[in-house]
C-alpha cells in the first residue's frame, strides 16, 4: 500500500516537518552533485557505520569528516537514491504534520531526533562489527508513524494498492495502515539474512517502538491518545 494523503487536518503550519523535508532534499541534491564515487564516499563519511560508532573499527583519515557520534545525526538527512528519498518524504509529509501539531514545534524536533537515535541503536547493536553504512530519515520517520498510530488510529488514509498493472485506491483507518506497515517491517527483518545490506528494517522497528513510547511524554495535554474520530 502506498499512502497518498490523510483526512486529518492540522491546526498549525508544520514548520519542523517542512524544514526536515527541505533539508533532506537539499542534502540529496548535494550528494547527487558529487558524482557516483565521491557520493559513495560521502555516505561512508556521514552515514552511521556500526563498527565505527561502537568503537570496533575506524574510518580512513580521508573519510573521517565528523566524529562517529555526529553521524547519528548527519545520517538522518542523507539518502541512497531518489526512490529512497521520495518514499521517506511522502510518509513524513502525510503523517508528520499531525504529530507536530500534537506536540508543538520544539517538542516535535526533539522527539524526531530521539526516534532517529533509537533507530540507529536498534540497527547497530545487534551487529556491532558491521561496516555497512546506514543512511536515511526512515528510522526517525518510523517514530512519527508510531506516534500517529497512538494519536490518530481512527483517521482515514487514502492509499493506492497495486494490483497487477492497475492502482486501486481505498480509504482505510490509519491504525490498520500503520499496523500493516509495522508487521511488514517485522516480517522483512526476519527474512533478511544477518550482515546483508539493503533496507534497515531493525531501524524502522526501533524507531516505531520509540515513537510509541515517547508520544505520551511529548504530546500536549489537550491531545488524547486513541481519540475517537469525528
């Protein structure tokens, strides 16, 4: 299922959500301007490499652009390709505004970054010697999805469902859409061999769970969890 939009209006302009989208796009344009070889070097320099982050390895001096701890933040704004970027930004645009609305700008900023950090450790700790770089906003965005699931499970999401060569659309409860998404991450993680690159499913799982755990602490009091939909 591909989410297209929700029917959940926001009462504020989602400045932080917009800022994150703009930053991710600008960083990706910078990556693309480097060319394939230097762009790959940038991913190693600014992405999270578990072995380097956890002290089990070191980058060559020419790639050690920032301290290993700083890559937990720089990696959130980098992406491995156009589809990676567009998919992440679509989810952030659809679900980020309402979560930001529930928290306010400053709290949402901190919440987003904390979910991103949780996603990094969820991916890195099970394989501390991995030298595969991790980039992308999807771990932090997964936290946004976890928060949305608890805040607005009854909101309706318009999704596109590919059936053969035809896209069918349907309006489904957000709770169903996001529960299916999370279930797919769990299943994909179980089916992915250890040490194999590709999608960081553990980061998605860790970010999502972090979002669910943190949302009661970050939301404003006037927003109820699992509120009925009107």
